[in-house]
């Protein structure tokens, strides 16, 4: 990955629907070059997926989860990724082992999800942080 790839990724991170012609104009290259670079980045698994960021008015939160020391987090994170309201599942270092980024319709729905996590035998504790605002980097 070179500087041109990084410039393309910076634009796509802000808006994955940016037309290749606009990206090409912004970084001073051709539309074909941008198209080929994006296809290669997808093929190389640098770009995992194209997604949508929403401002739904919902309750957004990070639910930090600590699991028992003997738990393989991969299986647990895969199951949690399928839960409704979960946008992202991160395996992290530090006090917690897993972070769920949640977009819930209301606090009651968020609380139901937290309860569901706490009821799993692998889970030792949870900590929840409401996301008050966000900006694109």
C-alpha cells in the first residue's frame, strides 16, 4: 500500500459512496487508476466492507465486556456480531476483552442487550458508555 492508496482510503472512510471520478479529481489521477486500486484493496482484504454510518436519533453505546480467563473470545465475538443492534464487535486489549458498538432504539433495548451479554456464562462483567456525539476522522 502506497500514498495513493492511503489518499483513496481517506476519502472512502468519510464517504464510501464517493464516485471514483471525484476521488480521481481530488488526488490527481485517473478514474481507472482509482477503480483498479479500490478493486485491489478489496482483493487484498485491506477494505473489508463498505458500510453506512447513520444518525438515527437512537441510543448509541459501547458495551465493554470482560470474559473469564479461559474463554476463547473468537467464538463469543462471532455470536455477538449477529445480535440485532450491534454495529461492531472489537476484540481489545486492556481491562476489557470485547467492546460492542451498539445502536439501540431506546435505553430499554440497550438494557436488554446488556442483560443478554451478562447472562452468558463466559462473561464476568460489563461496563457501558453512552456515545454522546461522533465525528468522522
